[in-house]
């Protein structure tokens, strides 16, 4: 029987080395000049019949090679193959590190006007960069209320997660923009303060882009949303007149769908937008609120041309079931050099948009035409066409159409 505690290793060694006699202490001989040979050519026993020392050393039994077969395997493979294994192991480690470095948890967009990138999540930190509103970043890690992001230029840093919105919000605003790409402009507006573009009407709805104070926008549509506050107001007694109806239901507020100068579309709170009505016409508001206005045509007054307007007006409060309830047409009196009201109509349940164009009539020629969309008590919307033959405005009836009077008066 084999004396070694690992007989299978002895058998494997015999298959590799044959019946080579192994002295208890190998002797290394040099050449005839007494100079030691290089390790590659050192032999055991000397002479031409000597055995290569490196081969012999691989065949020598050692305590470690018997106890750890992996060590004997590395010795059997030789130094060249061992080096390739080490290089391969390092390459795999480097590849794993590279994958971790370039991993992306999700894509986000900066909703704040500007945010600082930190080098660490701590009270004391260094500023490594800055990201701006609408910028696309990649989130590579998260910690507490911070996210580690990577910019398009490759800068990485920590930023508060409340300054970021997800890809879904960005896609929602892109879809809103595409759906209203050709929506007719109802009026130009100017922002009173910095304002967010929301994806839906509502103060708590998601938003991405922020518009600066004084920015000019184009008003497209109107919507109503419930007024949202952080805490319900404290109830207090209100003095009411006898017979007056108490207010019921949540408070409502108006929102505008607007398009900015970069073509981005979103919802903004209506009270943050001033409809940019010309001052010569705005002075005739009479306490009402302008919703939209349109230039119908221009008339010559001396050496200048003066515009004539269709104005869409409503009562000065939010939450109405209609977009406007009256219209006025202002024409220019060439003799008196001033605007006058050529036409007025009340009691409308008007719905935006209002469209303005031109149309040719047999005897009158080409005239400005505008179309109103009006909703009846059943909720059905119908169109009404009007033409302006200065200074007269008349209704243009479709074949078989009958003029219907308003069903109720506004108070």
C-alpha cells in the first residue's frame, strides 16, 4: 500500500513522472568550468542523463501539494499558464468594477431652477458641479433623501431627490406638447412670478420646467381644478344676509394651458398670468376679466393702421362652468380717433377655443369671420359664426339654423 496519506496524488505523480528515482536531497551540478547553469538547464544527477530540475521539482512530493491539490495543479500548469490565469482573474475583476461604475438605476430630470452636486452626503461637502432645470441625468445610487447622479458630461455628485422627476413625468409633458402642437393661440400672456409647468391642472401635480418671472407665453386652453392647500383653513362664522345661500363644495381655481417660447406646453395657475391686452382696449373692461382677444382686421387712420379686436370676457372669479360668458367687438372710429363697442353679446356658456379667419361673401367681398363654441344646458356644444363689415357685426346662419335666445341671464 502507498505510505502517503493521499494515494491518489501519488498515482497522479507517477503517471506524470514515470519511475523516476527521487534522491532525498537533490544535487545541482554546474558545467565543466564550475559555473552554475541557468535554472532552465540545471539537472539532478548531472550529465546528459540528468533530469531537468524544474520538471523534477514539479514531480517532488511536498506537504502542501499533497494537502492542497490546487497548489499541485498550479505547479503542473507551469509559470506561463499561471500568469495567464492571474491576468484573466484581474480582467474579470476590472470588468465587474467597470459594470458597477456605469450602472444606471434610472433616468431623471432636474425640476429645480438650479441644483448643486455634492461630493458626499454630509453637512460639510465640496461642490463638484451644477445641474440646471430640465437637464437629463442618470441616477447611479441612492442614500436617504439624496441621489447620486451622472450628467451628460460625466460629472457625478449627490443631489436632493426632491429636485428630480422621473422619466414618466418627462414623457407626459412631451405628450402634452405633441397633442397641442397646432392648438390655436387665444391670447398672449406675461407671467407675474416664477411659475412651474404642470403636467395636469393642480398645485400638487407633477411638474418639470420652471418659467421665469416676466416670461411671455401663449394661452391655449382653460381648465378648473380643486384648490389644494397644505392644511384646511380654520372654520369661522361668516355673517350672511337673510335668505342668502351658503357656499357649498370645495374651492375651485382656474388654470391655463400655455406654450412658452421654446415650444413647451404645460398647465399654470391662471392668477400667475396676465393676459397681455392692449391698453387702449383694456380700459373698457368694466370690472370684467379678459380671457382672450383677437385682431379681426386693420383700418387706415391717416398715416397709421389701427387694429380692430374681438374680446372674450368673463366674470372676475374662478371656478365657472364655462370659459367665458360674453364677447365684445371694438372697432376704430376714424373721425373721432377712438375705439367704440360695435357689438356685445351676454349670457354665453362659451367654450375655448375661439377661431378667427376670413371668408368671401358675394356682395360684401372678403370679411373677417370668427366662430364661437357655445354649450347648452344639456352640455352639447354648437358653433356660431359671425362676420364683421365695419362697423357692423352680424350672425352668419347655416341653412336651416334659427337664432336661439339665451336661456338665462347672468347676475
